[in-house]
C-alpha cells in the first residue's frame, strides 16, 4: 500500500506550475489527460510499472479496477479568473469541481490582503476542501505545495494555509516548490515583490510540520536555463515547463519503485541537516528531449551551477547534502545491494578494462594485488551484471565518486557520506517542440547547499536599498490593518538575515575528524587502564 500525498496549488503562479506538473505526470504514467484512463500495457498476473505507486498522487475515479484516475489536488486562488485558466489546461477534465476553490477578487500582489483579509475569509472553505482529500487517503504522508512567494494569493494566503495545515497535521511532511521573484525588470511584477517575499520566507521558517522541505525556483536562474536552449526570449510558459519537468524528476522516487527517498519524510531526513535550513536547489539534465547526452555529460551538467534552479555562483558555498537520481524507462530491476558491494572495486575495474581514460592521480595509485584480484572477478561477475542494465550505472557511480574525490573542498567535512545516488525505473518525459516526448533516461540532483544563503542575502539587500521612510510607509501599507506593518517587516527581515548567518556558519565550520578519532582512542585506552586497575584490586 502506498502512502498518499495531497497536492495543493495556490495563486496564479502556483496554478500555472501545478497544471504543467500534472500534464507531465500523466504522460509519464500513461494516463489520458482528458479521460483519466490508463493507456499503458496491462499484464495478466502483475501490475504495470506505471500503476505500482500511482496512488501516491492519484485517486481512483469510478468503479474499482476501472483504470480511471483523478489527481489528488486542490486548486486555490483568490482571483476568480484563475478558474478560466484551470478549465482550459490540458488536464482540466481530470479536476473535480469541489476541489477548486476561488475567492471574490484579486489581492493586487499585496501580501496582507491574502494573509490577513481575503485569505482569512476563504481559509475555512480551503481547509474543508483539503480535508475531503485527506479523508480519502489510507495513509497520508504529507502535502505538496506550488506557489509564488511574492504574490498576495500564493505568498500571503499560501503561507497562511501552510501554517493552518501544519497546526492541524503537525506529524506530516510538507514539500514546497516556491518561485522566487526575479531581479530582472522584464519579469518584475510590482514594488511589493521583495517585501512580500520577505514576509513569506518568515512564515515558511515558522511552520510546525514534522519535516519540511522547500525547493527554490529562482526566476533569474530559470530564465538563464531556458535561454541556453532556445534563441527566442523566454516566456513564462517556457519557465513553467522547465519547472514542471524538474518537479516530475524530483518526485520520481515518490512515484516509481525506488530504494531511496521513497517517502517525503525520508527525503527530508536525507536533505535537511537542520530544521531551519530546509531550502534546496535542484538541477536536471538534459532539460529538453532533443538534447543528446551520455552519462558523463549528464553528471557534468548536474554539477554545473548554470543548470541550477537558483542563481548561485559555482564557486560559492559547499554541499551539505545531495541526492542524485538517474532515471530510465527501459531498465530491468537492479540488485542495489550488489551495486553497493561492487562499488569498492569499480575504479580498479574501469582502469583494468580500459573503459574510461582519466588522468586523475587518485585512480592511478591502486595496489597490484587489487588488480590481480579484480582480473578474475571482472570476467566472471561484474561485466555480466552491468550488461543486464540498459543504463550504465557504473559510469554514473564513477562520475559521482570522481567528483567527490577531485573536489572535496566543495563538500562540508562534518557530514560524512553526504552524497547519495540511486537508479529509478520508470518512464521519463521531457519537452521537445512544445510536445512531451519519452526519453531513454536523464538525471536529477537535489542538494542542500550553503550557497543558497546568497539568495536570501540578495533579498535582504534589496529590501535594505529602500530608504527608511519608504520602508516604513511600505510596511504600513502591508499591515492590512491587523499588525504594525513596520514591526512585522523588521521581524521578518531579521529572521531572514539570521538565516543568512546560519548558512555562512555552516559553510565556515570545520571539524577535524582525525582528532575526534584520536580522542576516542584515548578514551578507550583510559577505560582499559581503569578496568585493569579494578581487576588488580
């Protein structure tokens, strides 16, 4: 039995992203976006791979075993015109009317309008719709949010809704895909973007969920990614598609059989070393189906900051935790325990058989006895095992190990084995010429990186650039008549600045693990001496 997730898309930005996400997911699971009927190959004695974990995001629609499915989603916005958007989307026929909740009017991008006034008037209706979805679940694992942090509905009402859900279900997990405002004037919406973003971040840091994970989607970074692959100026439609395919890649371990990050809670545990530092970046390669990449190219693209969802320099910050998933559609079941066992000899095997030529000194200094031991082992077991895979997992693992060995200074030394990897079976769909197409495979990296602190630092600096008088006036206009706007802005700004300091502290922290081992050995020796003295007595 799978553990279910309730998807919630809030605001205009959140609904655009959510609709694109459902379109990609339906394609990967071979579900007709107009009828909800599964159109994949059916097996007599076994469930198709596409349906083995379909219950994570979908409910059965109709009679049992009818193979008709509907998204477990709530579509929310204070702007009633969003209803027209959802009704014209590619998956509009799958949405149930009682799952769509709209308000009486737009907030005009003003955060407190959505958080304190119009949002407060609509919150009960939203919670009722969410509870109806929860009641259909057998074992709810958590919630997934899509929203923009600078809007009145997505930022203001979205955070109010997240806080309410966290108070009602504190033992559940929250996975948030948050779009951050752009510093590009062509994509800037209003003067309220930065203050609204600050207030939203303040609320996201205070939610009471058991585990919390937020993926940052920086408009500047997304624009750069799209610009690398097309000559025309990027449109919001292009950005939404990149976000949708990235979301599908990140949630692949939740929707397909996998050995790691199979649930929201485990994903949060692997990626969040400290509760407040729950913001992560992601990168995917290839981004579009037309791109042709080998394993080496995929790995290099994942580590390249030009493909990250945040606008952070490559040499800025360190990895605290990361997970790399290699996806493939025509892959046989792998024995992951064997992969872990063979990893110890993988470098020697690569050199021995001449599969990969590399000039790294680390791979040259392998003792001769190991080569002799590997000679028989390769021919009998390892090559046969690897040839059973359509995806060259050994190359993927080797590239990751190379990255960890060649550039150890890019990873904090106080979290050992902070990088994990796995191979996920299942269909993969990417865009090509405005259409979704199946691809043989691609890679995705999700990482908790100290360089993310630069994103928050930029927001703080942008807010600081406002004069004290203007900031006070802006704070008063953002108060919504409920709290002192100036004091609330100061508190939110301080909270975000503290977060920047925390990221910097974790980046600068150095732990001498050798000294710790020496201390442990000294303690063991002293204990042995005490035991000897006790025995003499």
